C-alpha cells in the first residue's frame, strides 16, 4: 500500500458509496477522529517515497529543503491525488505551512486546511486555542461533506481511535519485548498502511499481526537493541530500515509515522469531545521537534526516558536532510543522551535515498562498538 502512489485502496473505498469523500493529511499529527466523524477516509500523504521521480515538484520549491513537499506537489500535478476532496496541512515547519498555501493556489477546488497546533501547553491558553482550532476544523469538514458532525459522531470516532492507539501500543510493546519476532521492517509497513485505510479494518489487522507474529518461529540473534529518533516527518525508504536491521540492530523504539501514537493515552469519551481531544494533546502527547518544550523541562529527557522504557542500548538519530526542526534538536537531544550515558550515532537521509551501504556500515560499526565496549 505504501508503494501504491495511485492510492487504489482509497479510490476503491470512495467508489463503494457515492457520498464518500477522502481527506488527505500530512505528517506529523492530525486529529483523525474529526475526519472519520465526518464520514471521510483519512489518507496519509507521506510524499512519493523512493518509487517516484520528482520532475515538476522542483519548480515550486528551492533546493535546500527536504524532499517531502516537492514529492507531494509531484503527486498533485501528476493527478495521483485527483480523487481527494480535502487536504489538511498540520504545523510542522515553515515548509509545510507554505505547502498549504501553494496547494490552495494550485488546486482551488480542493478544501485545504492549515491546521495549527498550539505551542503553549497551559490548558487555559493552548487548550482553549486548540479547542477553537477543532471547532473551525469541524465547520470546514461540515462544509465539505454537507452533513452535520455531532458530538456523538466524534465520540464514536474517538472510541475507534482509542482502540487503534491501544493496539498500536500493544504492537510496540510486543516488538520491544521480542524484536526478533516483530522486525521493524514489518511493523513499519503495518503502521504506514493503517494511515491509509479504514480504522476498523486496521484495528483487525493489528490484532491479526500480533497473533501471527507470536506464532512465528524466528531465531533470536545477537543483535543490539536500538531506538531511532528524528524520522517523524519525511519517512525513510523501507530499504534503509532493512539495512539497519541487517547491520545487527533490533529497533525497539522509533518515531516513524507518529500520527497513530502522537496521543499517548485514551481520549475521554464523556463531556465535550473537542475539549477532550485538546486536553489530551496538551497533557499527554509525545515530545517531538515540532513541539516547543516548556520552561522547566529539559530537551531530550523524553527521549532518554523512552530509551530506558524500551530497554534500548543505543540511539540512532536519523533525520531527513534539511529538516530544520530535527536538525536543530539534534545537538540538544544528543547532549541529553550523552549525559545519561547512552551511546548514539547520527546521520541524514532522504525519502528516495538509494545507496544504503554507508548506512549499513555505520549502523554495523555502532552495533559492534556497543557489544565490545558498552
């Protein structure tokens, strides 16, 4: 599914009923519950990967930025997204903010929403702001679909996505405990596919995967347990993940495709559902480079705690080239890792990276050094 740049699953889902609509969203976070409550399919748009050559997209952006906006434009101008009625561009960085404006100009018939999440995490300020953003999002989706989105519609969607997040956490816990049974090259596909399909279908797929993986007879190898951070927006090619695994690493935690676990706890289904979504975001969402760390907190402590929780022996900080948020965070996060005595390496990639040998050699040397001297 992630290599299908014609998005045939979403096209078939839409064609099954005349009233159905598809709303695309970009990383890092979007309230999928709202899209689902509107009767629409949330479709994760994570760029063109390594399956598509960018030709037209380069005309709209300068060269010294990450690849995901250029390949997203390429998807648009080559009509691969001509069936999508709406697009949500969450705040990640200035590049995605500008992509929202470009999309409005290029595709004026598509409902386009720049979704700005708060950077103030005081519930009375950031929480109020975010609740109002959700009100505006609901109004936009109602205008797009021509239907009223009730509080009960949102609560029902919250329940489904709470179940999805619970199952995702279960898969991640299973992998952390027995990574040889659930390689990240499989888990990654499972998570990415879930951002392109109906949530109920994905919930069943998650259950089936846990059952199937537990029944596999796979040998346990003398691999090093690592966590991967910095890859929350533009996604790596699958071969990069496989190369790290082939180099002797078990990936036991990551921040790939964060959308389905950005909220770390269940969202309340009682009371005002918009306030519940906002409160959960303010109080219980992951720390990543596109979120401000309030005064009194140390940048990188979240990562150190995550490493300890999953039992990782080291960290690979892998970030897309020209990803300003991740690259600005890297020295602070890596400093926190050093202070905690956690070994790390860092490298950059692009979604269309082709030469994996240097990455495999670097990851392999890192794994060997941990075995020998850690």
